[in-house]
C-alpha cells in the first residue's frame, strides 16, 4: 500500500520546504473563540471596501438566468465593457479571477524553472509566493528607507535569467506610487514590467495609457477594492497585444465565473455610484491619517495613496497592539518581517470604524 511518505516523495521538494502564504481570514473565522459576533467585527485587515458593491450588482446577480451555462471562454462582453471603461481596445485586455490569478497566468507564460523574478519588498507577498510555486527564483531588491524603488539596484540585479519585475503602485503595504520615469527606466531593461494597480482608483495614478507604447509593459487591475467585489474574484490586465494573445491561449478556458462577470459588467455600468464610494474612502483616509498623527503619539502613520495606511509603532510593541485590538473585535494587519518590524497596516473603513479604532488605540496606551 502507498504510504504518506511515498506520496511525499512525489511532491516537488522545493514546495515541501516552501513557507505557506499568510492570507487574511473572513470575519466568521476571525471571531472563532473570541465570543464576538461576526457582524460586530471591525475588519480593517484586508484592504476591502467597507461600502460593498453597487446595489445594481446585487440585482443583476439575482436576476441572471444562465448560471447553468459555462462562461464565454473569450470573455467578450466583459472585455468590451472594460475596453470602453479604460479606452483601449479589447486586444489589450484579459480578465482573470482577481489579480492573483493574472499573476499566475503571467508567470506560467514566462518562467522556466530557475528563471528569476525581481520583487521589491516590502510589498504584496503574492509575487514571491507564486514565483516559488512556478519554480522561479525570487530576487529581492529592497525598497529604500522612504519605500521608494531603488531603480539602480534593480537594474544591477538583472541577469540573463531574469524575466519579470513586479511593482505594486500604490504599493501594498507602504501606500506610495512608482513614478513614470522610474517605470520607464525599468522598461528599458527589456524585461516584462508588471505594474500592479490594485489601488489605482484611490490614487488616480495609472500607467494604463502607456501600454500601447511598450511591448513589455503590463498593468494589472482589480474589482476587489474600488468596486467592492473581493469575494467574487475578478480582475483584469492590460497587456501588449502579443502577450495578451498568449495569455488567452494558455489560460483556463472558463477562468472567470459568470457571477463575477455579471458583477463586473454591472459595476462598469454604475461607475458614478462607485466613484462616490471611492471619494468617501479617500476622504476617510485623510481623516484617519490626521487623527493617527495628532492623537496617537506612539505611532507614526505613512502617507498613502491606497485605501490603507501603514503605521510604525515607535513606543511599545506592534504585535501587542495588534492583539489588543483583536480582543476588542478590531482586526488590522501585523507584519512579522524584518523590513516591516514594528509596523501595522490599517485599512480605511467607514467614519465610525475610524472613531472606534482611535478610541481603542487611546485605551491601549
Ligand atoms: C497590490 C495588490 N495586488 C493585488 C491584490 C489582490 O487582488 P485581487 O483581489 O484582484 O486578486 C492585492 C490584495 O490585497 C494587493 O494588495
């Protein structure tokens, strides 16, 4: 009989050694064992949208009649709607189950075992995690003290095996954007440069319009944040046409489910409503920043162009703060990495979430 050990021998050894991704949990799991009701949770740990999706999305989901039919493998209706939204033709666009899946498809297209991927920490963990899963080698080029990109160091790190550079802009968790000259310099390397714009609707900064001018610039976008659809898993990328064609060829034919497709199309029909929620979140980001800066003296907030604020605990212990907030039903993100030592990331919530958070932080210290 085959034993568990026999099976282990069949598994890729580097995956056995690999560290698992630390993903965030939904409210009903967060509250297990705490005695706090899931609906009472103040969830500021996942950069989700506290206002949820457009009400029109909910109606469209309930009335959609074809859940028993497979989705369009060419994603035509969605790509056409996206084409109108961004102003580039459908040949540049591929949709996926969130940016996470698009990162995967891009890596599966580009990487042979041992090929290198440049990652600029502190940043979103998915780039290094998925590179390892795809048998690539992660080359970390640390950001500078102020979290800006160290472009000369990135260029120096490039060698014959390097295929792709991932840059989040605004960067998660630091909140700053990459500048156009920086990105242009990276594009000069000839590598595929992926700009992850998960939060660009909150910053108003985008590289989308530069895509047709470069054969190596990729921009990834999502409906998870500005459109409040994180649970439905829907994102898209704007690619040079050659890359888009290969991605359409190699992706899973039904990679986005019909519910996600319906919700995304409906969101694009209700952009004015969603712009209203973006405005509220941006205003609340500024209010949260000001209150943290003025009222919580043991913590330094970093300016952010996303829907979250990174803070450094300068007196006390970040882990303890995180735990004490948890006990009060307030969940924020704590980082256990050397470059983010003493840091906490707070998602921008509704005004009442800010008020509850500030009151709790005052109680803690
Ligand atoms: C920079 C960045 N990119 C992508 C994602 C994930 O996007 P999606 O939900 O579309 O997979 C996140 C989520 O937190 C993120 O911070």
